[in-house]
């Protein structure tokens, strides 16, 4: 990997992993619905500019599929992350986000996109969800079992649903930046529909405004572009590696910036989750003949497997 590639990976991991910090800060003056709408709108704006600069045109016939993808990959999980972080630390939110590939494997089995579980992948699934259980610690009074924690897991599962749908209906149909710009535009509209029903009283402040702008522009729009460039220049494996850094970044920033408690249970749980994810992915990496390419759609990654979707990374 080139020095420029390493720099891009570092910047991408920092920007993407810091998203949970910016959500937490944005919640000091904005509601979850407001954060979701602004994030989608700013991210869409960045990608629309980049798509135009790159000569990519918005798709004309995919808006039905884009609306479904926008709901499960953007509007719903963005909202659930903001709701979850009202009661759960940003670092823990980043760790629970890393469970997306585990849900993706289960959903892939349900819809027939996965060809079966090997002992290694079964071990990975068991380890991954054991790590989640360790983080929640429902057997302890100070455990994290709550509506907020369940919302965060729901967001991770929503991403997995989106991957499966996007892999079947959107992959390879247009320039990835343009498709993602269109998807975030649709997500903005879907999120805006909830605004009249958002009764949460808010008092916007400078911290919240700066945080949501950074989240939308850099944590949503720019990160997609950087990830796309890494895939183009360094390959999908390098891009996937960034996913393993996100929980580490989110936990570190939460502890340093927000003074969130960093307990041994959470650190061990994070390590177990990432080990489980690594095992579920390692089995796929050993079967390159089954994989024909990789494309980036929206703010998350998907794979193309001879025209059928396989879910992917941790973002």
C-alpha cells in the first residue's frame, strides 16, 4: 500500500469512527430527527457535488429501489443511532455498530444469499454475539440493557437488511457516487416526513450545530468519497480493514473527549466482537473464486457476487 493510501485509511477511520462522537455532541441541542435530516441533507449535498465533478449522472429509473435502500441504510439507522446515544455512550455505540456483519450473515442465510455456514463462521457468529452479551451485561445492575442499546443493535441490523437489498437491486447500476447521492437525497425526504411529528423540545447551540455539520459533511459525505477512492486505488481488502478500526476510534474518542468510562468489560467485549467478525469474514476471503468485485453504495459497503448481493463491512 502506498503512503497516500495509508494516510487515506487513517483519515477515513478517524472521520468515520468519530461519527458517534459528533452524534453525541449534536444531541446537546438537536433532536434525533433533526440530526438525521440535517446529516442526510449535507451528505447528499457533498456527494451531488462530487458526482457532478466526476461526470456521474443521477439514476433515472431506480428511485423505488433507492427509497427502500435509503430507509434501511440511512434514514432508519441514522435515527436509531441518535436515539440510542441519548442513553448510551458514543464509544459503546461504535462497538455495537461493528455487529453489522454478524447480522448480515444471518440475513444472508435467511434469503439464500449465503451458501452455508462453515465451522469457522459459526464460531465467529457465536463469538460476535457473545461479545455483545458481554457488553450489555444484563446480569449486572449496571449493565447496558436498555431501549437505547436495543436501538443501536436495531441500527446495525438495519444496515444488514440494506446490504442484502442493495446487493440485489442497486449494485452495478450507475456510478456509485451518483447512486449514493441519490440515495441520501431520498433519505433526506424520508427523514423530513418525520419532522412534523418530532415533539422533542430542543434549544440549538453552537456545539450542536458544529457537530451536525461536521457529521453531515465529513462523517457522511467526505467519508464515502475517501472509501471509494481507497477501493479504487488500494483494493477492497484495504477498505474493509478500516472497519476494524472504527470501534477503537469511537471508544478512544468517547473516553478522551467526553470522559466516558472505559471499563474492562467493554474493552473485552469489543475485542470479542471484532474477533467474531474477523472469523466470519476470513472464511469468505479464502474463497476468492466466488467473488467478482466490490462496489461502494451509500455510507456503507456492499459486495457483488456474480450479480447477487453479499453483505459486507462494519461501517
